[in-house]
C-alpha cells in the first residue's frame, strides 16, 4: 500500500508539491500537516507601536501587526493570519510543537536560536535601552543603576545582556513574562527602571506621555535584529519570506508602517540594509 500526501511548505508562502511515498517496509517520514488558507502566527499583545491587541475587538495594531498582514496579502497564494498570543519565552516552543507556523513578535535573531528554529530577516534593527519614570532624574548613566531594581522580559535577549553584560553585578534583576508587567511595576514604583529594546520602550513612552521616558544616554549591548521565526529546518520558507522582505523594504511599505507607528523617530536608524539580509544557509536546523 502506498500513502501519498501533498504538503505545503514555507508557511504557505512558497507552496511546493512534495509527494512522499512510504510502504510497509519503508520508514515513515515525518511531515508537517497540510496548510489551508489560514496560518497560525505567534504574536505579542501588549506592545504599543509594535503589536497591541485592542480589548474586546480582536484587532492588533502596530508595525509587527502590519507586517504579518502584509505577508498574508502579498504571498502566493495569499493566506489569512490567525493570531496566536505568545509570551516572549513561548515563541520558540510554539514553532517547535506546531502551535504556530510563523512568529512575528520582536524576535531577535541569534546564532543560538538558529540551532532550534529557522529565522529570517532582519526587518527591524534596534539597540537595548532603559526606561524610567519621567519624573525620576536619578538615572543618567550605567553607574546610576548600581543597586537599582530593573525589570526585564523573561526569555529575551535583553535578559541575556543583563545576566552576561557589564551591568550584571550592579542591578537587581526582576524578570517578568510580560513587557506590560514591567511597565506597571515601573509606574507603581516597585522597580526603578525597565530595560529592553529601544523600539519597545519608545512604544510605551509614546503611549504614556509625561509618565515614562527613555534615558537618552543609556544605550548598550549589540544591535538587536528582528527576524521572522519559522519551524526547524524550513529553508524553503526562509527563502520565500526573504524574497518578500526584500520587496517590503524597497517598495515604500516599510517607511509607511514605521512612520505611522513611530512618527517621532528617524526611520534610517531602525531600517536594515536590504542588501544584507541573512542568507538562509545560516539556518542549520533540522526537524
């Protein structure tokens, strides 16, 4: 008996007819289930300017939200995004266990993550910064954080930089699952500062004028490069999405989305070089 299955790969972006045949004497092959016109996308819900869920409306606004919808409408064939909320420390797990076929969720590209999943990009670049209450003038430089309580998202590269970087011996680290929790702790004066990517901090600052402010002189760590996550070993998907990102970065849509959500920032400081998108060969993951 032969079992013939047609599977669509590349998260619906590069649909390829892959036929796998097995018999009673052949080892069964592991394949992903077929994709319909709907794709589960792991997303954030609490990041103003990036991905913010409107209460009761099931509608997301922000740069990441615009991007995952753009990918759906510009792909061949197009697909409908089914948003699956995912905390920072859940993003990889959702790809590995099949709960999501894409992650568009301020997902920094790292070599370590590439050993477990496939990453495409970058589509945004930023650095790590520090946010304080607007009325708090105690913190202006790194040494001012000595002895302070600093909130940081769990499962993030921002946490890694605190644990391994020059500030590790200076601060009391308060890891939290949600970025919005860090903001609430800062506003209620339960922590002295909140550190994560500058773009994330700018979004919260814009949403809380007069209450929160970035420390302009406190920027540290390597460049954060946001990528799109795919399941392990999905090189075909990587190549398809990379081609779409080139289009996105050159046709004016990137500037339109960025200007809408971050009107007070200089776009060129956060836009990656379209000629330097990562080659998919860097992803050496397997199923």
